[in-house]
C-alpha cells in the first residue's frame, strides 16, 4: 500500500510550480515542451547520461521527471516501480522503451542495461539503503534522496558499497545547488558581518489532519523512516551546518507530540540545539504540525537570514544593512541544477557537490538528536 496523502507542502509546491515564469539558470537547457513528451532516449548524445527513477511517487512525478526535461547532461531513460499500473503512462509521457522498465524484484537486471548510467532513489526512507546497495552492485551511479538512510551505520554501508563498485553516490540536497544557498555558504567562509553569534534554522509545515489513523502514510510510520526530523529536520540541520561552516560537537533534543492518535513512534515536532566548537549555538526545529521556514544568523556586526530558505523556488534573503537577494528560477529548477551538476561530475569523473559523506554527516547528528530526545533531552557530546 503506497502513500497517497497529498501534503500541504505538496500543494504549495504544485502551486509554486504553476506560478510566474522566470529565467532558467545558466547551464540548464530549455526543453521545447517541459510538460509533454521527453526527447527520446535514443537521440541523446554522449554528453548526457541515462537516469532511471526509482519510486514513482510525488517527488519523482512532479519534480524529478519535469526536472529531467530541463537538464542538458542527463535524461530520463528508465523507471523502477512496484506499481505496474503506473507504467503505461510513464512510458507514453516520457518515451521509455520496455527494456528500460523494472520492478523492485528484477532491479538487479539493470546491470546489463547500457541506456542507464545512474539511478535516482525517491522511495520511502527505509528503502534508501537496500536499493542503493543493489544499484551500486549493478554498477550504476546512485543519486539518493534525503534523508540518506535510517541511521549513520546504513549511510556508511551505502558509501562503502558505492566505493567498492567505483560508482558515485550523491544525496538529493537540492538547496545546496541553489545560488541563494551558495551565497549563504560563501558568507560562512567570508564572514562579512563578523563571527556568527547565534543561529536559528527551522523547517516544518502543518499536515496530516485528514489522515485515517488506521491507514497512515509512510511518513507517519516508524518502520519506513517517518517523522518530522527525518523528513524536514534534515533541512534545518544541514542548513545549520552549511551556514556555520562547522560540525556540531554536542546536541540536545526534545520532541513534542500534540496529535497522539497520529504520531506513535514518530516525532511530530522536534526542537534540537547544536553546539559548535567555537561556542556558537544553533537553535533548530522541525515539525509536521507547524509552519516554519527560516534560517537566520546573528553576527558580531549585523545579521542575515533566508526566509523561506527551503522551498522549491522563491528563496529570499535579506541582511541587516538592507541587501536583499532571491532565487530567480521557477520550480523545478533546483532539481534540474542538482541533476545536471551530478551528471557532469559523473561525465567528467570529478567529485560531486553533495556526496554520500555529506548525507552521512547529517545522519550522525540525526542519530544523536533521536538519542537525546529518547533520553528526555540529555545533552550528548559527539
Ligand atoms: P511518495 O510516497 O509520494 O512516493 C514514494 C514512492 O516510493 C511510491 O509512490 C512508490 O512508488 C515507492 N514505494 C516503494 N515502496 C513503498 C512503500 N512501502 N510505501 C510507499 N511507497 C513505496 O513519497 P515522496 O515522493 O514524497 O518522497 C520520496 C522520497 O523523496 C523520500 O525519501 C523523501 O524524503 C524524498 N523527498 C525529497 C524532497 C526534496 O525536496 N529533496 C521532496 C519530497 C520528497 P512506486 O509505486 O513507483 O513503487
């Protein structure tokens, strides 16, 4: 049984996607008909790798497949799905031949398919590790969605499997490919307002009021990696790390559940505090019960913030001295940028922008966030 719940975030993203047009970032090819049929696989040149999408759910359907219509260095070549009823529409819409269609049972056959160089895993979180291992063992590069895995041990195993098979592993932190986020990352290095004294990173939304407790979507089930921390908390955590330019040395976390009939064994809201070696403290939060979307750095000589900092488009930045900056792309430009960056790294044999190791650094902290919350908010040193 697959998740069919349409979250508020999904609705907002769909609305944003239908919004006013804006210039595509450079390096992303304009598709003649982004919403319609894809350029057939056979006509793509050597400078474009074939990608198989794994798990044809919301993200693959509404962001990744449309994103692959905008990319220059990769194209949608295949699909992996457990839902046979989805296959005809995907084949028709994207020109995917029978030989490039797989189920989870026969995924390993992909090893013999020269049309596909990379697989993009967009399934529930508990499947990220097993599918990564199978794709890597089949000799395919792996692009895996966030959170990388269920814990750091799984993340480590994924890195090792990709390393052993000499394939790249990248994690779908789309924001790290966005120019607005990259400007923030540069500020972490250049410190235009002096040292950061205080950091706040919050990512969450309100959803699931209409869910039947007897038929919960996977994001509310612990065995699939449900809960706000895995889903949205990694945005706040990742942002605290890239904004500070440091790794946390201690973590304190506290979870909060209001809708107890829905959130059993998974967190509805998580507050977590990250301490860094230079004394900086980041106050972070994530939630499936509250709207939050702010990243703010208070520094010695001013402040800067992004709000929102983690939408599919419309990222907005401002500073204490009146500067403003915003993303100019329209969804799914982030996904297109991310996939083109990752495809180029494969084609050129260079290190990817967001490798598995970056996902692993987050998973190590996620493990400690959950451990601290379970221990009633105990401060845990990493
Ligand atoms: P959906 O529930 O919409 O889709 C997941 C798909 O996975 C399903 O449609 C199904 O595809 C497949 N699947 C395989 N096994 C199961 C199972 N037991 N239960 C449910 N689905 C199953 O999820 P999303 O697309 O929203 O999220 C997928 C992944 O992408 C998650 O890891 C999520 O964190 C990440 N994500 C990342 C975003 C980003 O901005 N980077 C945004 C949204 C999601 P099929 O029927 O084809 O087998």
